[in-house]
C-alpha cells in the first residue's frame, strides 16, 4: 500500500515544466508542489501546483500537461507492480480552467508513458469532494493509450509498464489552450493486490 496523506510534506509530488530549448541535460524540469499542513480532506495536509509550474509536454501525442507526478526513485524506491492496483485520490481545482482538457491517471517506466483514458477523473471545484476518485489499473491496452515512447520502433506493452512502474501521476489532455489555475491533491493511495 502506498499512502500520501501529506502529514509531513509533499511526499515527492512535483509538476513537470517541459523546456525543449534547454540543451544541457535535456528539457526535464521538475518543480516541487507546495505543501499545506492543513486544509485538505478531513482537515489534513495536501499539495498543490498551478500553471506557473507546468507546461505542455509537446513530444507527447496528444500533447499532455503533467501537473502532478511522483518518481519512485526520488524517495529511494524501485519499480512497483501496479497491475490491477486500486488508486484513490481527491483532486480539487481552485480557479482551474481546463479549456476542454480531461484529467487522467498515467504510469511510466523509463522511455514510455501510458494514460488510462477509459476513466477520466473528476476534479471538484473550490472544495473537496465528499468521495475520492477511485480507479482500478486494469491491464487492458484498450482502456489506455500510449502518449510517448523514446523508441517508436520498439513499443513497450502496457503490461510491462504496469509491472515495472517507476513513476505515476495525473495529466491534462485534450485542451485547446493550456489549463490555468490551481490543482490540489489530498489523500492519495494505491492498494496493490
């Protein structure tokens, strides 16, 4: 079981700000979310990010924004098997303008990312929802789409990515113009079978 109740800090959650023009070590810029000790679900902690910390990841198809992500290696943890895992999370928007975007959960292993497009997530508006988003990460490619691979000639199947997930998070996909506003996350959990 993975639980991020945000009692002591942001638990490694970041936003992704993609900058193609940066040549040095690649365009990857990760910006730590802001942690709030109180104000989350049941008065607990939560994290948030806004448009000043994310940007469109243009190599993805369709173009995606990764406003909340967590790399397991940042906390010294290795890959995890997420096949048939159950994800639970409260997502809240404050002044969030999605501009047509949907919010999906995604999984990644080095070189490939899959988004669970069969189950768009609900973002409550200006208050926490009474119930969390809950999804089961079914090992069925018909319920997902691959948004990016670093080697199109060698496609990594969903089963391999779910079985060896090194990162996961939430995405905005399908926007006409980049979403703006604040996205918050409270009581994130993954129950692994």
